[in-house]
C-alpha cells in the first residue's frame, strides 16, 4: 500500500504524520510499547473505528483503554475535558501514558487539551478521521475547548507525538463534512501553492491521499517556522476573519467550511477592489469553491453586522484589523490599512 510520511520539524518535539490506507489496525504506532493508552472517540467514530485502532495499538505493544464522548461542537467544553481526565485516572494512566484522539477536530482539540493538562501534560497521538482534522486541526499542536462566551477561548499548544491518517476513514464521512474540509484544502492552494490549486481544478476537487499529504506538508512547513502564531502562521487565517464573522452571526448554523468559503470569496473580492489581485484569478478561486459545492455568497445578513462581528474575532491584532489578502494564486499578504468603506462595499457585494 502506498504510504506518505510528512515530518514536522520542531527540534526535540519533531514528529511524523503518516498518511495511507488501511493503517489503523496495523502496528504503525511507535514508541507505544509498555505504555498505557486511552483512546478517545466520539459516539460516531467509536463504533466505526475504535476496534481497529485498539488492534493497531495492541499490535504496537500498548495496553489499551477507551472512552467515548458525545459528538458535536456543543460538547467541546471544559466539562468534557474533565470527563476525559477522570476516565484517564480510572484507566490508571500515569505520566508516561498516552491519549489517542480518534475522530474529527472536536475530538482532537478536546483530547489534546486533556493530554496537555492531565498530570501537567502527557503524550498524545492524533488519528484524525474528518478531512478538516486531517489537513488542518490535527497538525500544529493547537488544542482547546469553547466557552459559552465564544469558540476556542481556552486551550494550550501541545504537539502530538505522531499523527496517523487513514484516508479510508473518509468513506464514512458525511458529504457536508467532506465539503467543509475541502474549503481548507482550497485555502492552502490560494495562500501558498499554485500547483495544488491547479491540481484541484484538474480533478474537480476530488480529494486523494496525494492532496491530503500535500496539505499536511504545507501546514508542517508553516508550523515549523512559526509554532505559536507570531508571524507567518497568520496566513492560515485567510478567509477566517470574514468567515468567523458570518459563522458567528449565523449562530453556527453555517458550517465552518461554508463560512470560510464565503470569507475567502470576500477576501478575494477585496483584493481585486484594492488593486492587489487580478480579476481572472479571483474568478478562478470563485469557480473552484463552487466546484467543491461551497458557497461564495451569504444571505440574511447586513454588511454592517458582518463588519462589527469581524472586530470580535479573537485573532485580530491589538488595535487594527489585519486581513490576509491574495496577490496571486499561491501568494497572500497581510494588510491592516485597507479602507473601511471599501471593505463594507465588498461585504455588501457578497450578500444577498
Ligand atoms: P471537524 O469538522 O472539526 O472535524 P467534528 O469533530 O465535529 O468536527 O466532526 C464532524 C462530524 O463528523 C462529527 O459528527 C463527527 O462525529 C463526524 N465524523 C468524523 N469523522 C468521521 C468519519 N470518518 N466517519 C463518520 N463520521 C465522522
Ligand atoms: Zn478553518
């Protein structure tokens, strides 16, 4: 079976991302001999993949325990982190033990957070099963939970010991979740990889192992350069300042992928209006988003409300709103001097 390996270079905390097919029940987990492991999955991924991952970890020499959490963003709370930690105590996990996150981004963020704080920090392994988690949240060490006041307001940087991606798990992923992840894949093309963008055009956004490995490689490069988001990592927020605003205004009825697709459409439109980007490239982005079944417009919101909600994004810089805007397919810039009236007009042009 073909198999890709991507290295995340972080000195002593470097790790590999293994990407292949039918990996989960194999002895692909290393440095797990004689360690206790708690696999955390949600109620959707547990019945599908828990027994496979249990077999893989057992074959790798670990003693395996499991814990199932409730699925969905509404359970991405401190309370769930506490439940995971209590399950770890019950299973007898010590400072040498491991947690394994088996599922989408929610499971990954929560389990990583639990691993970051359990006994002041133990190791963990990411086994992402959603496209979004494979290409985005499982790589880079961001973990966390939501507060009633907002998403991802608490968390920790805690790098995994390895990431195991079995692309076969995408077969059971609901189509709308696949679309969600495709928005982030397209994002990588626009911000830093024109070849990937062209490849997505050629295959009409059909996701393959090769494409996933390429995205992981891009994210690994950015994370290695800027582990804690002081600089270059900010380009990953392309489409996210506009996107988070519409996501928030929709009360999260709009999925993350759909919201950032609209966000990328707005950022692209803004780049054209500011004279930074060719209209033809903007059209290419728009077409590719549409090919993936993603929206490029929203309805039911007032542009001024979107603008106001943009200010509440926790990722904004201290006083000025910094936006990531494309200047070519495969290249973006950060701008904090774009005119408010122009931004409002652009938002309006993407609203029905
Ligand atoms: P994210 O989009 O950040 O990955 P979630 O962790 O909430 O967010 O995952 C999205 C949904 O897809 C959840 O309901 C989760 O249980 C489900 N899911 C994740 N991976 C799979 C899979 N391989 N097969 C079926 N359902 C899955
Ligand atoms: Zn995102």
